[in-house]
C-alpha cells in the first residue's frame, strides 16, 4: 500500500511538471552565505548554515538624537549615553532618560566613569575633554591641540588616557587635568586603546590600520599591520590573546577622518567565513558590492604579532568588540545591516542578532546582558542571556527567469518537543515586495507541500520559529523550492555572412575539417589566408566553393537549442531545407552544388530538446541577400598603344553577379602589379581602366590582364602591343 502511494505521488509530481517543462528548476538555501542574504529576527545563524532561536533582544526608548556615539555603565546599571550632533550626554535609569550634561561641542565620542561616579567625556570637533560631576555640572578638564578625542581609559593610578586625532597620539592626564603626550603615532588618528595590568598599552590607529604596543617608558612597537585603514576596537581575552576590529579600504594614502555613523556608509592567515551582504528585496543571485560600503575584518593576534583572520566581509564594516561576562564569548557589531556576530572558543562564528538599524556602533557587557548602541536610526538595546521563544526569518527574494509556477516546498529541520516551524509564501512581479504582491499564503506545516502563491516572477518565504520553553529551539538546516519558469521563445541575433570562400577549420589543424559543413570532407589544398595558428581555436582560411554563415542565439530558460537551415533563391516563394536538428551556430554552404544567383538563408531556432512537443517555441531570422557566382568576370574593349617607351592601356571588366574585387597586369620579366579603375575603387560589377605604364628595356611586347570578382572567380587575357 505504501509503495502504491509513493508511485502515485511520483506520477502526480511528474505530471505536474510535464504540464510546462520537462525539468523543474531548484532554488535552495543551504549554506551560511545563502541564509545571511535574508533578514533575521531573534534568530541565530551558525557557521554551518543552521538557523535557530537566538538570544532575546530588547529595545529601550532612548532620547531623540541624530546619533548615539558612546556609552558607559555604572555598577548600579545606570547608563551614560554620549550623542551627536548636539553634544549632549544623557543619563538612563530604569528605562528613563534625562539630559545629564550639555557640552559646547557637536559630538560626544567617548566616555569614562571613575569609581567616585565622576564622568569624563571626550568631544569633537574641537577635541576637548569634560569632567562632569553631576547633572549640568561639568567643565573643561583637558584641552589638547587636537580635533578628536576617540577613546578614554582610566588607570588604577587615577590618570586618564586619551586617544586623539587628527595629529594622532596618546595623552596621559593627571587628576589635576595636566596632560602629557606619551605616544606620537605616524598615523593621523589613534582610535582605540586597551591597558594591561602591567602598564603596557595597546593602541589601534587610523589611516594605516596598525596595532601598537606601548611600554610604561613610552616606547612603541608595531605589533600588527592589518592591511585595512582603521583599527576600530581592541579586546584582550582571559588568555591574553588580542582581538581587533579592522575596517575601511586597505590603503596607506587616505587621510580622511575615520568613518563614523554620520557617513552612511603582522602575518595574516584566513581561516573561516567571508560574508557578502545583500539587500532584503534583491534576488538570490550573486550580488555586487554596494556603493559607499567598505570592507571589514576581525583578527586574532598573539602578543608576538602572529595574526589570524577570523572573519571578513567585502561589504560589512566591523565597529566594535566585547567579551561577554556571562558566556565568555566574544561578540562584535557591524554595519550596514545592524548585525551582531559571536566568536566561540573553537573559532566558530555565528550571527546572533540583526537589529533594525544600519550600524551596531558600540557594545558593552553587563552582568546578565549586552548593551548595544545602533545608528541610522538611533537604537538602544540589550541582548539578554535568555533565549527568545519566537523568531522570524525572511528569505531573500527568488527571481525566476520568467513568470513561474511554484512547485514543492521542502525543508530539512530538527524539531525537539515543544518546538515548531511555520512557513508562508508570497509572490509578485516587481521589486521590492509591496502592495502589488500577493498576501502571505496560509501556513505550510509539512515539508513537501505545494506552494499556494500565484504565478509570478518573484517569490519570498517567511519562516516562523517557535518554542514553548526557553532552552530548546527548532533548527532549520535547508530550504528547497522547485519551480517552473514559463517557456520563453529563443532569441536569434542577425545572421553574419562571411566573405565568399572563407571557412573555419576545426582543430587539430592537420585534419582540415571545415566547421559548419553538413558532410565534412577533407578540403582541397589552395591559397590560404590564415589567422593566428593555435591547436585550440578554429582557424579562418580561404577555400574555394564555400559560403559560411554565423549567428548568435540565446534562450532565457537555458533550454538546449537546435536549428533548421533553409535556402531560397531570390524571387521564389518556397524554402529548401538544407539541414535540421543542427546544433552549431555556424553553417557552411557548398556553393559548387548550387546554381548561380541571389539567395537568402533562413535559420529557425527551436527549444524542443528541452520541452514537450506541444510547448516547443521557435524563432527565425532571414539573412540579407547574398550571391552565388561561378562565372569569371568578362574583360572587354581592350586597346593598347605604345608611345615613347610608355604603354597606354584601356580595358573594361564586368561581372553579371559579383562586384569586381581587383585587377592586375603583368609585363614580363616584371612582377604582377595591382591597378585601379578610373574611379579609384573596385566596388562595382563594371569597372573601367585607363592606364599609362612605363616600359623597361627588354620588356616583353605583351601584357597579361587578370581580373577577380568578389566570389573569387578569375579571368585572364593576353594582349599584344
């Protein structure tokens, strides 16, 4: 009984697909690179390409500002938020934000909080550091001759370290606000710093993307050159390994200000995943880099400078790093998709969160959660240690070659008890998906169901992940969709008519097999006009008695094409079939078997090898008229007169079908000489020649005249004088 049901299902599947084409096409999401092109909500995408429920993300209502640029948290959970371009600092407690301090600068680019609750704020574009002791209670603490204060760090000595630009350096500032330059970089910016308990400081630069180690005496050593423009952030794990976020076009010549959200936009060994981002509404085809996007990478560097690239992207920029206190894993944020990735101890990578903003600009680890700042639009959110109980995946848009009928939807998944996956589909004929698309279909709950969405050129799937408990999740490993594009007719470009007697020889050249002949035979030896010799490419040569045609054909469905070749004499109605089921886009006619005259060639392209007989589609193209000419041109009305060692020669050349190609004369013992007609150009069926030829002593008193037409026919006449 089961076998009968299986056979019946197989028959129905075959019947369904045979209605429109012999073979369905398959669209599949299987790898990390496939799934990341979609949109994730509360989902984790592992390096194996598996989707599951991720950490729970919670958004907080932050203040209305253009950009969130910096943050620091106090032990009691209070958040201090630096913003731009109004230069404000906010204090956020219990989800409520209040203006804490108004600076005189545009941007608050860095914050640091000491053990007494005193807040230090680095600003730009005039490079001042403020000391803020309470609401609206602050003053300028240190004012170096710099434009940007990129990072601040308090030491156990009570001093404050400040990474600055655009001259590029590192200041140490005493509790009294007295600063000294302890490191001057060759770069225009020092963007980030990290201090070890030994007093050594790691510094990441902008403009050349280098990582420096500065000892307590102020001596700097270049540890790692990333090859990127900027080192955006530095992290040291518990074992002493260094992680750096590198970003920007890898060049040594750019001197612009490091990339901020206001602008949308060692030895190294690659070991893992390279990501290529794409827009949600774009087809799932290879995509090119979007303008304004810049590359990014995450490196792991040993203290002696040996580096390993753990992640890279041609379009995503890495902004920040954090070590989660709870799970001891490293997280990093990117743009322009607002993504947070996780690096685990065995160098595996996963995408754990995708926010509804363009950049994840800053990450901060708390006791039970990770705080993140996002921009475009401004976003303040938290990743908790708890797993979400519901998530959603929106696939990239499938683009069919033509209007398509949707077939079976299949998926491979693990569904522990208490979990479920629900699929829906929608289709349309325009991008991006919008009001003209169909509504979301009823849910598909079993793999192998037929897609219910109407025919269309585009299709998108939505997958809902659910779990009744916070410790288990459905795992989606593969999505497969079968579909049938409507059969489109082939397309034929113009038919190219080669010069008479031009043919192509198939390699190897020793065999001299003419390409495009119905009956291949060894060509006769003769004069050659050889192209570039190669054992791999067909050669163009001259062989009398042939006429070659070429054309270009295509099929949007990718169907196999065959051709029928027809010939018709000018003035006749009926076409004569020369060849059918021809598989090449070149055809050579043996003109010796065809009477003289003007003819047309017709090529009919058919896609029948890839479609049932009832759905075969054709396209045809007729060539321009061409001539088959077997007769030599006539040489007539010859007169010759010798006068004062000069020969005055007159003759006419005329051909009934072809234009005159060239004329030559020979007066022995001299060589052949090309001569030109009265009008200066051989381009007509009749040409007139009036020549004056200087005679050399001892010349034979006879001239040989040779004329050739465009079809290669020649005539020769002797004329005594």
